[in-house]
C-alpha cells in the first residue's frame, strides 16, 4: 500500500504492507524518535500527533495516516526542548525512553487544556507510563511548564 | 493481528458488500482486534464512511459507529442530555491516546463484556442501526450469539435521560471488576450490570422495584440494588471471584441510582 503523509510539515510518500502500523513505518523511514515500548497500546511511548491529536502509533494503521498530518517530537522540537528543561529542573528525567511520547502528550495538553488543574493533567497523562520514576517529578514539571506557557 | 489486504471504502454499500459477500472484517479502532493475534484476509477500514459524529436527529441522539471514546467523553451534547454519564463511563478507559483511537462502534459491535459503555448503553435503552437491516434493540443484539456479518452504522439514544454509573477496578484505567449503570428515560428505569465478567445485562427485577417514579426513595433503591444481585449471574476470573462480584453488585447499583437521581 501507499500513503502520502505530512510528517513534521514535510509531505512524504510511504510504501508498506497493508497491516503495518504507523510506528514501524515511521521508524523504518528514519523517524527513530518514535519509540516502541509495550507494543500493546498501553504505555504511550509511541505517541505521535495525528492532526494534532495524540494517538498510539504502535496500534495505528499506517494506512489511516494517509492524507493526514503526523507530528513526532522532532516536529515540536522547540516546545519539547523547553518542556525538557522543566523536566530536568525537577530531576524527573532518567532513562529517557518514554520522553518523546511523554513530551508530545504534555504539549498536546498545553494546547488543549492550558489551564489544566493537576488532577486534569494527571488524567491527561495517564496513558504515558514511566518505569524509572514515581511521577511526582513529572507532575511538578508539567504544572510549572503550563504556568510558564500561560505567563508568556 | 496480521492483515493480508486492507480496503478503505468511501461508500457504505461497498463496505457492506465486502463484509457480507467477501467475509471482510470491519475495523473500528482496531485496538482489541490487534491484540487477538488473528490473521485477517480482508480488513474493511470504516474510517472513510463518515461515521464520526454525535448529533441530535430530533427524536434521538445518534452516535456514529466510528466516533472515538474521546469524542464521547468531551461531547457537549452528550453531557447536556445525559448529565456527564459518557465522560464518566469512557473517561477512565486506559489513556487519552487510546481513547482517541477506540470507537463506540468497535465496542458495541464486538459486544465487549468488559466495557462499561455497553452497560451504559443498555441502561439508556439504546438501539443499534445496522446498515441495510435497520434499527435493532441493543439488549436483544447484545444477547444474540449469531455470527452473521453486519455493518454497524450508528447507535441511537433517547433524546435525554437521568443517568448514573458506578464501577470498581483494581487500579485506574484497568478492566473493571464490575460496572453498573442506571437510567430513567421515557418514564422507565433500566438498570444494567456489566463485566460480570460476562456481557452486560439488564435487571428486570431492579427496574420493577423502581417502578415508574422519576425519583425513587431510599427503600426502592435498596430493593432494586439487592434485586439486581439476586437476579443476575456472576463468574470468577483473575480480577475477582463470583462471590465478590455478587457482594459489590448492590453497592454499585445503588451508587448508580443515587447518581441518576441527584
């Protein structure tokens, strides 16, 4: 099958097998910033944005991305770097494997619910697992990042 | 899941023909199917059929089969008509990315027993609309074990209802040990219990105990709650025993009813 996908703003033509998932197709094309964790649609490591909405690329048929805009963490590099500085300031970054998917979901949160309460932020991020930490540092980083975004 | 061939029809008639005549497997969100490890000769992607909507048709509220859980969760129309029921029922499912992908139709057509959504739809007295076949009562549809291929087009709900929902899970986002939903619509109460762990079922005796009153008293609620636990059957699985489920059933039914009348 073929699909034309706008990845991080650039139109690209992909060729793949019918049942291939977006994460595999993107990684094979060099977008290795897309991580595969559980590969069962639970951990959130493979999160990318499709037309601005966070989805699990390990379980999203590549064919369904045809004609749509896909954003990996490198497509929002400036925001991701900014968020990463908050994450580092709270000592919340450890192995970093979950970070690309995590950062994308936080960025989606900052756009959809810029005034999110901590409870809302926790709910929004529930689908992003981190197996290194206890989430408290991440929570502080998210809330401070949202505050900083809103103060701008 | 292995897919040999995937087609994305833009015409409902073509989709129906592929499903009926070519044994095509309709794809909703595809999340559950993917975990099955099945080999699918012909997959029919329903995402180009324009089945993503939540709308007021005048005499019912319609949810298109390809509407995502997230859309139901944040829908102002569903919130207004059913008092936040949908955001509570589907809002706790796994994570946000997952809910952006899983569909109302996948859960309904798959008759997933673990799904709180199916219990809630039963309580609301939902109808399912199958392409080329017309409207069917969701309770009858859910109880059938037929394998005749079909294409679910949409789910039709009453224009509004007083509704409540209660569930219990070991951790947030996990499959529920038990769910209960209750709704008062068109002068009738419906009480549904799901994740028994079998498919959601209506409790006729609970509805009878509540009668036709919009605001049943504490006694009627207690009677309905214990009637549901007596009438329905429960089984054990890795999450809870049948005894445990029977024990918590009246508690969840009571909470759902109290929420519905609040």
